[in-house]
C-alpha cells in the first residue's frame, strides 16, 4: 500500500460509521433543520428561515439541498404563483428521528437541566 495520509494508523483507526454520520449531518444547521421538519412534519423554506435565527438564505438552501441529496428530506414543489416548496422527512429521515430524540434528551439532562421542552408530547 502506498504511503499517504489515508493509510496512517490514525486514519485506519477512525470509526468509519461515525465519520460518515458526521459528514452527512455535520453542517452547522442540519440537526436543527431535521428537528424542525421532524416535529412539524412539513416545513416551508420561509418557516425554517424564521425558526433558524441567523441563518442566511444561501446557507439554508445549501443545507436543505445536501439533506435532500443525502436522502433525509423530500422536497415538494407546487406549481403555484408564487411558487411554494415544502420539505418533509423521507422514510430514511424518519429513521433518524429516534437519534434526534436521544440527542434532545441527553442535551436536556446534561446541558440544559432547567429547560422546559415545548416539543414534548404528553402521550
């Protein structure tokens, strides 16, 4: 095998599944985008932009396109004036919801113990 940075002991010891996960959801806003789409079932671009205070239009567009390309989101375009685009989770994206819920639970306990979760269902 040729000597390069990809066959070093450190690179070979890297956990491939976690590396792939980080590559897919590693964008600054992707976890929150997935959380809001999962919670509200369907989100329009403008709704997400309002929920994600500080995100630029170009960054939101990029993150949504990446999540769509990775199979997490479905984008539905309605041929209306003005055009309407809605995002929802794919079946693959739905399979990630338990991970999001576990992350929220851990964060509530470890990082925000006084947080009152407005997303928690009472069922």
